[in-house]
C-alpha cells in the first residue's frame, strides 16, 4: 500500500481490500485526443503562474454536470476499483475512498494522460529551480508510468472519495513511493450548497522557520484544483527555497460530497 503522509508523521500503511474484477475500460487514442481538446481552452500561462505563486491553480468546469454524475456513480460499482480505504481505521480522517483498478475508465485515463502533458513543463521548471540531481520528467505520462513500474510502483493511484455528514480528511501528502511527480489534480464532483455544506478543500503551505498558512480552494462542481503534492520552489534573495504543502478537507456539515483524485505516479 502506498504511503500517505498524515498530519504530522508517517502512519502505518492501510490494509487493502483487494477486488478481483477489472472494468472494461476503453482508452483509445480518440479518447486521449478528447482529453487534450478539453484542456486547450485554458490559459496555461496563467495556471502556471498560479501554481508558482500559491502552490495551486484552478481549471474551472473541467467536467460538466453529467460527467461528474457519471464518475460519482462509479463509486457503487465495485469492478472499477482495486481497494477501498476506510479513513477512520487508519486515522486519516473520517469517510472512505477507493483506488481505481487498471484499466482506468476511459475518461479518467484520457484526463490523466492529457493533464500530465500540460503539467510536465511546470514540474520540469520546479525540478530545475530546486537544482535537483533527479533526472528530467519525461514528456509523456506513459514514460513516467514505465519509470514507476521499474521502481516497483505498480499500482494505480487515481481515487474516488465519498464523504457524508461529519466526514473529513486530515492534512496529508500523497507520496506512495520514492518516485513522486510534484503535482496532482482534484476534481469536485458535487455542488457545494446543494449536495453538501462544509467540506472545503484546504491546502497548507509551510515556509522554512515560519508557521503554516492555510488556503481554502474555491471549488464548484466540475472544477479541478491542481495542487503541489509535497513542495514547491519559491524564489528568495539567495536562490530558491522549498515550501512544504499538505492538503485535506474540512468537516462535511451536511449531504454527500464526491471527489476524483488524480495522482500521476503509481504506488508501491
Ligand atoms: O476530497 C478532496 O477534496 C481531497 C481528496 C484528496 O485528498 C486527493 O485526491 O488526494
Ligand atoms: Fe490527497
């Protein structure tokens, strides 16, 4: 099971409930180009500058209401998933989520591939700013997955989360192994104020020797948040330094909230 770095310390790894069946996912090149087409309408220079300045960026209405509904409904179809995690059992919070199995549903596969291609230049710029000795991030997501698989990170990380009243998600980082692509995407599938109240996505940032700052991300149904997985570089007077990030969800006060999480590296 992958490592999810919880509130302050690394916690015990959750036990997977393996599911045997796999869904019939269609991930053809037509779907992949549809994924690219849906991203073309965004101003990526603006998104990149949001990511650099605040560690998160927004893609308003990445999915329409029907697509949100379609993905949220998968939660009850066990064949889509490889494991189910009850957050309370692992002190991750309260509520539950499921990891998708390969092959991913076509829409999700297309989004993961197309989003990676758009985010790779940001990751690459961050890598260079960190003056890291790590190798460059490959341009294609398939090449990143090949690297993950060679490193023993074989299991798909995209997940579907379901929260009811009183559920919440502790501050954490989605690491899952040594190979960590620095950006991830969270799509809100439910409408705040209608489907649920409360349940805000929170991102904290911690600068060296400073107290943590919290940012609440303003999401509507279908909006995607791109967030830093672990850290981002900030330019200081004497070179770049690392700002640490964690994310979580405040308590849901009423109703039901679904989110789709897209992590680009696979899990140990
Ligand atoms: O439900 C949310 O908004 C957060 C989901 C999450 O932690 C993730 O996708 O990694
Ligand atoms: Fe997460």
